[in-house]
């Protein structure tokens, strides 16, 4: 099959009808998620546990990241696990705990959708629907979340090219949903010293090609907490519109991804350092409209 080509402002051919950077205008999409800006001058820190485990763990993390100035709260209720025998998420009970976290802190919720059959329940709670790396090319799911009309955080597949990521974004955009956030989360290479290879060059390249906001997930790329701070600082410096990071009150007890989770009571210092790096790249923290800090 040949994909019809369009041209960008500089005349280069591309197949991105809707995701391409607006011709001539140099325009960028800036999303407003419950008062938090994603894109433009803003730098958003999305933080929370890999998975919702319990009421105490969820609310304690939400309180800590909120106090540290996080922009949105993340947490999975439906988890894509490599092993079918591993914990698969709390499902509906997890969603209920996420809505409690939102009530407690006011932070908008980012949570993953794996199956269109869960969409109705997810739409009650989620402010942003995450499409995980493993579902980046699940085209029927992309079409369904496009129709649902909620902002979508689209992660790059484990072995996907930048072109494939943008073509997946087209599936959401073509349903009339313009609120897509692209996320670089590390790709498979020959390197085994860390979990995935964080492709930071993807950030400026995606920004060159597309008007959509671009964020980075250093947690899943790193696989261990010691690397999360340097990779987050680098993501901010390279011009990302934000990061999404995993945080846990007691990572050694976490059901999932504890090794790469930041410790909740050290999160404030981390967030300040990353926002300082983002400031060097000309960004300001994404905080609620009208907030004093
Ligand atoms: C996650 O965010 O917890 C997750 C499973 O991410 P990814 O899809 O990038 O592996
Ligand atoms: Mn995880």
C-alpha cells in the first residue's frame, strides 16, 4: 500500500495529514487538561504509582506528588503485564481509588485503557487516557479512544519508529479528537544495561514533524531509579513538554515497577531540579490556571 503524501512548510513530503506541524504557521497544539497546560511554554510533571495497589498507597502518593507541584496524577487500574500470571490491576476498584485521589488533591488523572470494553468506566474517572506502548498499534482501540473525545497520551511502541508513532496518532486525530500527547518511553536496542534505550532525539524530531505536545517517560526506559533523575533532567533540557514518572511511598514493597519508582518523600527535591532544567529550556511549570504558586 502507498500512503498519500503531503508536504510540510519546508516542502518535505510526509504522510501525516493531521499530526504534521501546521504549514507556514509554525503552530503548536497546547492542551488544557482541567486547567493544566500541556505543550507550548509549559512543562508538566505527571507522577504517581505504576499501579493502584491500595487506598493508602494511592492517596499517600497523590498527596506527596501534589505537595511537590506535580501537574497530573498517574496510576494504572488496568495493567499490561508481560506475564498473564502477574497482577493485572485492581480494575473498577482502582478507578474508584483514582477518583478519590482526584477529589483529595484536585490533580487530573492519567490512566491506561487496554480494552475498549472498559472505556465507559474509564471515562467517568480519567482526564487523560493512556495508550500503553504495547497497544500503540492497536488500531481499533485507537479509533475508539479517538471517538471517546478525551485527551490521549500515546506511548511509543517498544520497537516502533517515529513514523509509526505519528501514524498511530493519526488514528486518534482522524476521529476528530485533537487532544493527543506523544510520549517517548524508550525503545528496544541491543543494549542491556538498562531496560530500554531512551531515544531523546525523538523529542526535537517529533516537534519538527508535529504540532502535538511531546513528553518523556524516563521510568520505563531506565528500569531503575538511579537513572530516572539524569534522564528527566535531559528530557527537560532537550525541550520536552513534560515527563511522566513513577512514584511510590515504599518502592521495595511495590507490586509492579518498584525498582524504577522514585521515593514519594524525596519527590519534591526531584521535581524542583527537573523544573529548573525545564526553565533553562524556556519552560514554566504547568500549574492550574490562576494558581498562586
Ligand atoms: C506504564 O505506564 O505503567 C506502562 C506500562 O508503560 P509502557 O506502556 O510505556 O510500558
Ligand atoms: Mn510501570
